[in-house]
C-alpha cells in the first residue's frame, strides 16, 4: 500500500531550521510550518471538518493557503482548489458539484457577498490576506474593509493560531484522490481532475533529474496560482518536498523578485511566457545579481523561441549559469512530464520525458509513429490523474489502455526526434484542415515568432467565406522595422517551411493580444 502523504514533505525536515516558506520579509522554517499546519488541523476539526470531507479552497498564494494544503492532507480531507477570483455564486456552484460544505476564501470576498453566503446553507472560513503582511498593509486593509465580523457560518480562519497543535494524523491512503483541480480537459471541455498524493509526490521526486544542484537550502518563486497544476506541483510542493523554500507571492511583484535575487534568496523561477517578458523589459531585473539565479523554467502556454534565446543571452552576458528551459505538461499528469535541462537541451523542443515517464506518438490508425513522424502525444507513468470527477465517460476517453499500460490521451500533436526530444505542433482541438491538409497553428506561430521584429504570433481558423487561416502578430515595441517589412519576411519564411495550404491567407497586426487570467492568449477573444 502506498503510504507517503503530502504532509510528509514537511514532517521529514521538521527538526531543522531550513526555511520552508518566504512571504515578504517573513520566513517560516520547516519547524514553524509544521506547528502552524498542526494548529490549522486542530482548527479545521473544531469546525467540523472530518476525514473524507471535501473543503473548497479559494485563496491566492499566501501562507495560510500553503498551510491549508498540508493541513487538509493531515486530517484526511480532500481539497477542491479554485481560482481566488471566482464569483460568490461560482464558489457555491463548485461546492455543490464536488459535494463540499465548507470553503475557505478571502475576507474581502465575505464583505462583498455576505448575503449570498448567508443564504447558501454552507459554512465558510475567511482569511485576511494582510494577516502575515507588513503593518502598512494591515492598516491599509483595515481602512478599506474595516473589521471582519464572524457569524455561526462565517468564521475567521486566522484564529487557528490560538489552537494547540493537533498530533493525530489521519491522512487518506496516498493513492486515493486528495486534490481536485479544474481544467479544460484534453478534449477542450471543462473538467475537474482528481489527483492523488501519490501522483503529486512522484512528480516532485523527479526534481533531481531536472535540477542538477542540491535543492536543499535553495529557494523557488511561487507566484503561479495554486489552483494551477504548475503552480501547486512545481511552485509549492517541489521546493518543500526537496528541502528548499517556496517564495510565495499572491501576484507577480517585479520589485520584490529583484530584491530576492539581489539578497541571494531566489535561485529558481517557474512561470508562463508573460512573466519572463516582464522580467526582460525591466532594467532593474537586467541589472540585478543574475549570477544568483540557477534555473528558470517556462511552460503553461506556447513559448516563442525568441524568448528563450533572448533570456539565455542575457544570462550569458551577466555571467550567470541560469538558463530558461521549456517544458510540457498538463494537469492530467499533475503538471510537467517533459522538460529541457542544462545537460539535455534542444531549442524548439519541450525536452525529454522525466524519469519514470514514457511518451509515445500515436498515428490516426492507432499505430506507434516512427521518429520525426507527427501524431498524438500519449503519456504513461506514475503521475497520472485518478480520473475526471463525476465523468466516467470522459475518463474512459482520456485514460486509455495500450501496449499493456495506462496512458493519457493528450489531444496534443507532436513528434519525437531521433534522440527522444519532444516537439509539439499544437493542440489537436486547435488543429484544422484546409483542402484536406492538417494545419498546426503552433508550428506556424513558432516560425513567425522567429522573425525579427515579431513579439507574439497567433494563427486562427476562419471557415468563411472559405476556410482559411489568419495570422495575428504583435510587433516588438523596440523594433524599427515596418509592418510591411515584417509581413513580407513572415510570408516568405512560413512559405518555405510549410505546405502551401497551411500558409496564412492574411496577416493582421495587433497592438496586443487578449489574455486569460493566467497569461495565456485568449483565442476566442482574439477572433472577435
């Protein structure tokens, strides 16, 4: 029976003085973290949360959200982690869906939606986001929101610190579903993904195959939200499991990032492309002590090759050994399943599979593709989801048996080269056909983004008046090239590398692309 739980990540270093979490100027050692987690466990039990219950968590990256992640595991409760900006009615709907009767939210949400929560019949605990912040932030919060009042069903979670630590651990079996995360699903329709402590732990154990220096005592930026597999698995649990610290931020703060780098308290960053664009556009970052950075990882969206080369050139010029490394993953595999490393790097690829992960490319006829042959990406290994909550049919379509193993059918198109590097050609749900030929938007977007003067590229399909692709471009602000010059080179470059049916019929320049809440291109909004 698989026994290791999420809380074991804290437990195995509880007797030391290593820092587990940084938040502003505050530092929490593993020992302090263990005490706070046990106190929070006592609070949750006093509020009636039992083993097997599901608690909905709607918080940004603040310390109590981290303690909650481990405390719920400690008492054997499942957690349904959702976006902290989810509207009140959306929170209640999510609770109804997963059978949750207790939720933890920001106190600011309670002030604005007291009537809605009061009529729901559910129980809520509210966290003051300024509780662990500076005096100035606490004062600003009080002046804006006043004192948060408690009722029978609306409690303040911050009172947990007054409880005595609870030393009765009653975690679920590590193979049982422990965490619910929402996702678009591999077929493009919303799903709630069931993840076990076992799968999450197996992912973070592979960190030594990605980061070649010992992680103990190092620090990783935890700014990606915890409702996102990348943020939860890599930003929070990976550093804590491996004896490093998670530098927690509720939202990206460039000045704070630079201060951490200069103080040698930030050694690794994980983020989406937008985060690195912001860093590269900042003189403060470019002039910071970049030698203190060791690793930067990017994923969660299509990554321009130009971003990687530009970032790595900056690191080289600064004498830093840090490199920006692109990876690939999906919530159905917790998060990352393949990634470039310093030792095994191929530009344009998303690296090789992690240790214990197997990737195959399957053709439309169900046969395995040869090297360099495009097909659908299938993933097998020890980090797979348990399934989609309440969706047996969707689970069967995505978790499939083949070659004597269980695989995630990703609906992503790609190929493995002769050396086993994975190259993605795009989401199959974004793939379209023109004159019977498959067109892979990501392939064309990467080609276009490699042209001098192009900042971002997005290819969209339009069925009328005849099926065609339109390529949208955002010009670099510092480029002196005209739109006509860029357009001509993009047309020529794309035309040399793809079949004629895949060449965009139109190229349109935009000031900027609409983005989702986590910085991805909003393709629906772009087409409008």
